[in-house]
C-alpha cells in the first residue's frame, strides 16, 4: 500500500529479488487496486512498466504492460 501527496508526476518503483545472479525475476501478473471509499480519480492516468533494473521505464530494457487514462 502506498500514498503520495499531490504531485505532478508521482511514481513508484519496486525492485524484486532475482532467483540468482544470472536469472532475473519473472513477472507474470501485476494487479492494481484502487481505494473504494473516496478519491478514485487520483489513480488516473497511470502506466505499469516492467524493466531490467530499478526505475527502468520507457527504455530498450523495459516493457509497458498496462496503462489507464
């Protein structure tokens, strides 16, 4: 669970542990849950990227796997 203050471009990066030095983590599914009690519009727009390293977005080693506007 996370929360950000009002920002123009908030972001969150999560680093998953690798199975070994030569075997990266495998991401099969990403689930995003929004709050139900209020403020649902705060989660829009957003994009989900899976990349090779911490903070890796919009590069040759990352893939956009979800977007909501």
